[in-house]
C-alpha cells in the first residue's frame, strides 16, 4: 500500500476541497497479480484493507479514485527505456507464473495489467490531490514498488510507483520539492537510488538494517 504525501511548494491551489477529504485508490485489477498461495505478497493484503475500512464504516466516507494504465513516457520519468521494454516483453502474454529476469520477483498472467494500472492509478491520485478534489489520498495497490530501480525490478517490485508519482507531480503540476516517507521493515533501495543526488526530492526511509535487500547503512 502506498500513502501519498506531497509537499506543495509552488503551484497555486484551486478552491478548497468540498465533501470527502480523503481519496481511496482500490480496484479489483490489483488482485490479478498472483505470486503464489504461500507468497507473502498476495491479494489478501489488499482485501484485508478493504474489509477493515468497511468494518470501520469508512468506505462510504472516502472519495473513490479510479485506476488507469500508465504510459511509457510516465514510466520513463524514472525507469530506463530498456527496462520498460523488458517488462513489456516478459510480462505480456504469460501463460503461467515465472520470475522476472532482473530479480526475485514472481510474475503471472495478470501481473502486467496490475502493475500498469497501479502506477497509473497512483498518478490519478496525485492529480486528485493537486487539483484539490481531495485533501489527501491512500493508494492500496500492488505489486509494491520501492525496491524497483531505474533499470531493475526486484523484491516483489516491478515499477516504482512513488518515485514516478514524485516526478509526475514535479513535471505535471509544477511542484518544486517532494518529501517521500518510506515506513517499512525493508529499505527502499530503488527509491533511494533514483533520488540520491537530487536535492528536489527528500527520501526519509525507516528500515531494519540487515534485512532484505541489505542496503541502507
């Protein structure tokens, strides 16, 4: 799951939000990526979120955000053309689960659509926040993204949704500075690699040093 927080340092803001303050990105397309029954990254992670929101009486109080397919140009805000092409080649037309060639990431026949609509949906959430349709947004998407580097998918991650969202906010909405807070047991090495030398994006990452992927000292 991805929680988006954008530091809006420049762009003028439209009229304040009316109605529900929080947007929710959740769609059944995110359940099509199947890594295996006993795999820790499974659809039940998202259905548990939806059921919890329902039990708390919150689903009806959230503004639904629809997913969309991400474009190659948007992916290449952080990923290389070679990697974007590799993912399309390896994930398109799959007949059975296998492994992405760049790392420890299981892919299945539904993984390409899931990953594409997850990233595109996160960008829709950025649009909703930046145009003040909602005050903030929670994106319950999968597969995860923070281990994906510019040229490599790994750690169950295919596209780096948050990194693409940060660049998209800058390019599309004129945001000058972005804060990414990565609260996870594992180090978000991909997000760090993308922005390590970029002073316009601050990555704040909590993790257990020594856990996968062994980076983040």
